[in-house]
């Protein structure tokens, strides 16, 4: 007995869960079908139809609507065709099960059969109206009520029609006004509550997902609609638009055209159903043109026709004005053209357009850093790369950052060749000659006529001239200087080299004697 009670409790719990998952409109308008009427007088007490109906009602109360439907249909088959009194209520049970299973078309068909047997059945007309609302056919739903509202079931159905229509209009207005998240919430509620067999609602939700850039959900929504109706043109168009927008491949790569070609196939299929469909025609022409221009772009860029490449990109930008993913990729490619043409301000402008539309792209930031360095805005280049490395911690970005920092130090260091008035390819005798001339000119002993500020400036200049001579006459230091190192960097590299020498068993220090002709505080020789 205890085990039977436990099984009954579990069945009741499962039934409650399934009932909760059923459409709200169906739950509100459907009560559990009445139990089977007693067997007709004169029967053997084992009326098979009555037993099947009773079994179906039990399954219905448990929430097992599919099993309930099977039992109800079995009961109907066991009844005679002329047994109208028992067939009409049983058809109502079947309709109720179809409605709970979100099978609106089947529910409508069964309701019409039942109303053919008993046109005055208000509950059946209310059920038919609910099924028609689920399909989004509000006019037919009102017609099913026949203008009557005295019955509770009919009143509830009339309220369902009005409330659903109003909420649907509000959601559609939100989508049209650029509020996809708000619209999506209302559409989802309607999908659960009332419009569970309305393809247009599913497509509206797909449109919301498209605007919210949730492209996998768009593809899922359109797939469900196309599974039910492969000829749904709006679903084919929306699916092709999702493929077009969710194309993150580089515009100069071969894979970039693949989703666009897939979209063209869907649109050709849509146009085969309706050659005059404006939306399908427009999207097909756009995707076809973009694919053709991408081919031209790759050929022009490969031939180093960078100005022509930019002109092609401008055409593609005009076609893809509503697709930020595409625009970001196009402006990134346009910036690369600018780099090749050394038009640095144009590079910076195009990078700004690319990152504005897709800040997750990495390459545009590298392009801008390169342009800033070319414009000798070295500190700005470092800031650019530091910002990038803050969220994209990859080795190549780190290397670029170190190179930019090195460029800053190189730019700020003293130009030793200019200090000595010599060329960068000067020989050692030329370096010594240049040193003597500059040292003589700036020696503190020859600046005694200056004021204190002038004397200090001359002393600083003389010190830099000595530093230049020391570096340029030391082969190791000169090599590092010519590579771009400043004094601090040179000392670091020399110390590193010294430690490496000790590490290999060389314990002697490598000092450098003062050069011949070196000017000390006593004067120049």
C-alpha cells in the first residue's frame, strides 16, 4: 500500500511539472476533462471506450498529455459513428490534449469536428479561439467566439485575444524603435503564454537576437521555422542576414566569402518561391556585389595597387553600412593600405573607425602604434601598446611594446654624431678631429666671459661632447649606440656582456683606457 501511495505521489508531482511547462493560455482555459460517463444501460459493465477515456483523463491529470491523447483517440475509435452524445465530449478531450502539446493546427481541426456535432458548445468554441490565437490568427479567433461573451470560457478567451494583441503590438513597436532587449522579453513571454505556434513571433525573436548580435540564436530560431515550413521566405532571408553579419574572418582572406555564398544560396531558394520578394532580392544583390568586390580587393592588394584597393573598400563600406563587424574589418584593411602608402594620418583615422565598431580587434591598434612612431609620436605609441597589452597579453604585443619603449629612449638620447659635427659613417680619425674642434670650442676655460647660466650650459655641453667621444671611439659602445641604445642602455649591455664573460670563465674585467688626445679639465692637446 505504501509503495502504491508513493508511486501515486510521484506521478502527481510529475504531472504538476508537465502542467507548468504547458502553455499558460491552455492551462487557464483547460481544466482536466471530465471522467468517463457510466456505461450505457444494457452494457456488460466493461465498456472499453469508457475505460480508455478514464485512462486518458488520469494521464491528463498527471500531465502526461501525449499518453492521454493516445487513450482518448483509442476511446474515440471504439465508439460508434452515430454516438454523438459521447463522441462530442471525447473530441473536446482530444482537443484539450492537442492544445497542451502545443499542437494548435490539430486542436483547431478537432474543435471544428466537435462543433459540427454540437455548435452550441461554448467551451469548445473558447478552445478553438485559444488555438487560433496560438497561431496568431486573431480575426479568426474572434469569429470563433461568435460575438458572445456571457459564458465564462468565452469571456476568458475574448480577454486572451485582446491582451495578446496589445502585448504583441507593444513588443513590435519596441523592436521598431531600436529596443531589441525589451522587445525580446515581451516576445518570449508571448511565446510561453499564448503565441506558441506563430512563426512570425519566432522570426521577431530572431530579429531581436540579430540586433543583439546573438547570431547562433538567430540561426536556431530560423531553423525551427524552416523545419515546420521550408518555404518560409522571411526565415530564409533572416537566416542569410545572420550569416552576413556574423562573418568575423578577415576581409582579405579566402574564408570571408563562405558565409556570404551560403547566404546567397538561401536567398536564391527564397526567390524560387517568390521571385518578386523585395527583401530577398535586395539582400541577394548586396551579397553578390560584396563577394565580387572582395575578389577585386584581393587581386588589387596582391598587386600592390593600394590606392585602387582603398577605392574598392569604399564601395564595400557603402554596401555594408549596417554591419559593424564587416565595417571594422574593412577599415582595418583600409588602414593597412595607408601603412603601405605611408599616409600616417589616414592610417590613424581608419584605425579609429575600425576600433569604434569592433574594439576587440587587435591588428588596428598595432597599425596605429606603427603610424604614431612614423610620425615621431613615440610616447603616444607606447601608450597605445600598453593599453593593448593590458587586455591582449600576447608575446607579439609585448615585443612591439618593448620596441616602442626602445624607440622612445633612442629618440630622446643625444645625437653624438651631431655633437661632434661629423657624419654617421665617419672614420676614427674623423671622429677624433671632430672631437678636438668641438672640445676646443666648448671648453669651460674659454667660456669665462659668460654669466653663471652660460657657464653651466657650456660645461654641460662640454660634458656631452666628452661622452660622445668616449662612446664613438669605443668599438663595443659605438656598436650599441649605432643600434639605437642610449647611454644607460649601453652601460646595461656592457654589464650584461661582462657578466656573460664571467659566466664562461673569463674573470678579467674589460676596462677602457683614456683615448689619446683626451681633453681633461686642464685643456686639450
